[in-house]
């Protein structure tokens, strides 16, 4: 009986020893989290998802009220039409100036002939030339007013474009495919620019961040395949991962390492990209074999 107990104990110790020596580094799974925010102020009219739901990129996540912006856009459009309507009157005045110049030029021709025959005075010719110059200046003034009107219309059009963009931004869409981690707002609440609505992340691929010693760096190279181990209901599960990043600078072991001796060691952070088959969760511990 003692022999059986001794043999069983040795098997357990051997298994634990094998598991201990099997892994080269330890860490936790993480991913890049994205905060979805409102770009506009206004009442939140709709939110589409709750925590834990999967969202496809481009899906509508929330809608904010745009009534004020729509009214402002309508007002600007009316202002633009009113300003542009003034152009018609100015073009008509330019046409009148053109006709005046034509008529005066005819008089100029007659005065020149009369002047050569001694039937007119130089003052009459000066008056004709002054009238032509005045009509030409009026014409240029009307053209300048038309240019100013067009510039004003362009400025209003730019404001309309800004409002159009803001109205479009009131429909908040998912920037990526992922899972809703947290939801911060509900319909009926007031949104402000920059107000957080959701936190989400893509968990199709997770990152296992581990810390390696300087002596292990020779085994680590970006792009290399490594073995990743996690706990499962069936025991230790092995998954293949790829080294995605290795820190170029050493740091003291993070405080998540419990013992004082481990925390004072210099280590290098390493990120391993691991495809998620559904068994990986954020914050889950993992181990790797280089």
C-alpha cells in the first residue's frame, strides 16, 4: 500500500515538474480596446447593442438628435439663395453699362467728325470720354460686387458642408468587427462631443503579453511560431501563436508578478498574436514555450 502511494506521489510530482519546465514565460491575454464616442451634442435617440454582443464593422451603434443642425442648414441654404439672387440685378446693370458705352461711343464718333470740321469744341470731346470712363468704372464696380457675392456664397456653402458632415456623424457606426465590452450610455441621455458610448474590441485574435529574460532573447524572433498553453476543462490546452513584437528596452518585472525577487529582475516584454477559437478571454493567463 505504501509502495502504491509512493508511486502515485512520484507521478504527480513528475507531472508538475514537467509542466513547470514546459513553459518559458507567463502572461495574460489582452487586445486593443476602442472607445466609441459621440462627435456631436444632443439627445441620444437610439443605442443598438448591449455588453457582450458581437458587432460587425459599419453597423449602426447609436444615433443622436440632429434637429437643430437640420434647421441651421436650411437657414444657410436660404441665405445662400438670397445672396445669389442679387447677381441677376447686377448682371442687368452691367448690360445697361455696356449699352451706355456703345451709345456714347457713337456720339464720340460724331463729335470727332464735327471737331475736325470745326463744328464742335474740345470740351465736348472731353465730356464724351469722361462719360465712357464713368460707365466703364460702373461696370467694373458691378463685376466686383458679383465676385464678392460669389465668395459669400462659397463661405455659406462651406458652412453647409460642415453641418452636413456633422449630421452624418450623428449616425455612429462600428469602426471594426468585435465584441461590446462596456456600454456607457442609454437612449434619452444627453450626448456631448467626445462622450463615450461604448468600449469594444476585436477578440478574433488576442495578444499574449509575456516577459522574457535577457538570456531568452536568443530564442525570440519576430514571426517565429511558439506554443501557447492555457487551462481548459480537459486540462492544459496547446495553441499555436506568432511572435508579433519584442521590446527593444529592458524593464523591471511588472508588479503583477507577486514575489519581490521576481519584481526586481530586468525583463523584455514580448507580444504573441494568438488566433481565438472562442476559448480565449481577455485577462486569461497563458504560458508559452519558445
